[in-house]
C-alpha cells in the first residue's frame, strides 16, 4: 500500500475512532503539515483552542509532507496494533 493511500485510510480511522482531544490535537498538527506544508498563518488567537491548533501545526514546521504522512501512519498503526492486543 502506498503512503498516501494508507494516510487516507488512517484519516478515516481517526474520524471514526479517535475521541481524545489531546490525541486529536497532536494529529491535527501532523495532518496540516502533511496536507498544507508549513504554517504561514500569523498567530492571532481569539481562543485558547486556536492557539493550541496553531502550536500543534507549528511543531512540525519544515517537516516534509511525505514524512508527516509516515508519522501519522505509524502513530495510527501503533494504536490499531495496541487495540488488538
């Protein structure tokens, strides 16, 4: 399976199975970097949630998109593996 195809499948898994806000916040940053590249949004936070989302994305600055897809895939595959044991 290609990295991109696995990434898309894992996004569907996240939508259906991941409910923990801390995990979702981490995955948001990886997802945004993998799909959009570097965060070029000026920090102008109206809420704490906006700040946390921005920081999550900023944590992956300069990480190549393909690498972020692999990071997300590995993270979700590890969750799936632990769920089955």
